[in-house]
C-alpha cells in the first residue's frame, strides 16, 4: 500500500491515480472489516477468565483495529483529494472549454493577443500586460 502511494505522483493520469487509490481503499477497508470482525468474535467467545489471561495479546488486536481504521481514513482522504481535483478540472473545462492554439505579442501597443480554440469556433481574448482581460469576442 505505502509503496503504491509513494510512487503515485509518477502516474500522469489523475483518473488512473484515482483508480489505483480506489483499489487500495477497497483492500484496506476489507482488511479493517476482517480484523474488526475477529475482535468482535473473540470478545463474544472468550470467557472473562480467558480475557484476563489474553489481556495483552488482545491489546495487540486493539492496535491492529486502530491502525487499520487509521489507514482506511488516510487512504480515503487521499482518494477524496484526487477526486476533488478531477471534479474541479471537469468544472474548469466546462466553464473554459478552450485550448491555446497560438499567441502573438505586439510590442508597440504593449499588449498580447491570445487565440483560444473553443467548442463552437475560435475565441479572441485581448490581454493587456499587468492588467486583467478587457474584452472577449467570438469570431466566426
């Protein structure tokens, strides 16, 4: 699990990262459920006398339950973070469905023209240096 998380940054596709982390989360959740079930089973089946004798071995089981829950929460946090970046990217591509196809600098007017390709044609954004965009026009 840790080695996959460690090298996750080398995966270019965020969707692939999400898939890998989802797989890890499934395995960690399954292991957490199994160890919790084992603890519940032992708590129900051991007599009070056996529980006294097994006090410290049961403490290690408690540690296992806590560590699996912590791992599950940690991996889930990573999963949710990647998922949010995908949702933000999807929203951004919906709001700004453009690709930079070329740019042209005109020095004497101290501004730059940036052409963006939109879904329905070509858009022109007139950008001034050190100022926000002034105009946005659709060209057909």
